[in-house]
């Protein structure tokens, strides 16, 4: 439930961005909907805008006057009324209204990360540690209870600080009982002070490609946080927040540039809610970071030049100079309808994937 509320709030604030910039340019906003249609109840009016509560409790929408007006009627509309309609505004104003939701999500993402680092402090790398990235089914590691995400602190009492050393020690102890001292790392990169010990015998003749223990390991940094004075912590937090926002933006861009990885990693509402609930269970700081990641994800996804998304609308505004405003307006609602149908199909597909294949 907490995750659904967070996602709905992020989408609502996205729509609030459209709303505020539309009002700034004098565009009439006919409706600001909380949730998606069908309409459940009219909440009231604020100026010319109706606020409504809708039956589908996910996100929201704004309906701008003249957004899908038939271009054959443009000249027939009273000039006093026409100046408040979306289609009558210059291209740059319509573009800013369109991109305002994306800008709101970008700001929210940076703000969320800033709150996290204001509370935690400035992150510092003080070394590296070895994390288990894969556990092969039926392997000695799985039988011993080793799981993905744990950190190998020591092997037979000897400190482990890089993956090569871990692999070498496993090779040296094939067929012998060894003790692995394991710890966990939280979502903020901090290692738990407690350790668990598992005993395992590496295989002398493992299946090809599996290794003696049956695990994959990677080197990850050890993170500590340097607390700052209360009066300077927000400034340091904002600086670190912008760094993390930029890091996630580059990562999302990298994934988008690799279609195979994109298909592998794309998730729908079911998976997002599951991950969000796990974040909520780890405390409010992890939940806020999760909200920041999702907010940036929404911003970048909405910028894609796909019909029905903000990026698609921006593309159509840009094409007006090439093919003409009225020609674009005549086909825009049909293009957006096709785009929306494709997005719904994608949503259904990834939801089925999340449910049946995790």
C-alpha cells in the first residue's frame, strides 16, 4: 500500500507540473483528476478548473482546454476564448507545458536523494569487499545457504578484500571443509556489524562453468558516511543528491541504448510494488531513495519520443515547422491513441512477465 501511495504521488506531482506551467501561460485547465477515469466524484472547483476523484487509484491527469480541438474550428472560436486554449499558444509555450511534468520528476528525484544524504552524510569509499552476485542451483554454496547479495568477510579466518583472492582460496581448498564468514550490506552500502558462518566443501570436479563453490562474486566498495553539522548538511546533501541523480540518469540512458538488456530489466507495476515494499520494510531512508529512483525513471521514460508520452508530444511540436501545425493537429489524437494502445500492451506484457517469471 505504501508503494502504491508513493507511485501515485509521483505521478500526481508530474501532472501538477503540467498544471502549474499551463496556468502560468494563461491556458485554461478544465480538469485536474486524482486517479484515472471513470470519475467517482467531483471534489470542487478552483477558478476554472474542476478537481475530481476517479475510480482507478493510480496517478492522475490534467485536461487542458483546446488540447485536442479540431483545427477546422480554430478560426471559428471567439478570440477572447481562443487565447486560453492550448492550441492557440506559441510552440515554445506548448513545449514548456509538455516538458513541465518531466522537469517536476527530475526535481523530485534530486530532492529525494538530497534528503537521503542530508540525513546519512557524505558517502566515502574506504575500501572494497567481495559480494556474491550469483548462486548456482544445486551447488555446494546453495546447499550451505549462501545467497546473492551477501558479503564474504573471511575465508577460514583470513580477511577477504578482493574477488581474485577469494577465487584463489577456494581453488586451494577443493575437497576440504572451509568456513565462510558472511555479512550483509544494506541499500545504503553499509555492511552489517554481525556475521554468520557457513561451512562448505568446494567440489574437486565441478560441472564446466560452475566453479568449485558454484558462486559468482564481484568487488564492491565499502561505504561509510561522514556526518556534517546541521547547518551545512543540507548543502552537502544537495550536492550528493545531484551526483546520484546524474549517476542514475546515465545508467538509465545506458540501459536504453542496449535493447537486449532493456528487455531483460524492464518491469511492470507488480515488480515495482514488490521492490517498493522491500524498500519500505528497510526504513524511510531506503523508501525515499526508492522514490527518487522511480521519479527519475518516470522523467526519462516520459521523454522518450513515443506517441502519448511527453517526448512524443514534443516531437510532434517540433515537426510543426516541417509539415505544418494544422496537419499535425489533425493526426495527433490518432497517433497518441496508437501510442497509448502500444503502451497498454507493453504494460500488460511486462505485468504477465513479473507474475509468471518474476
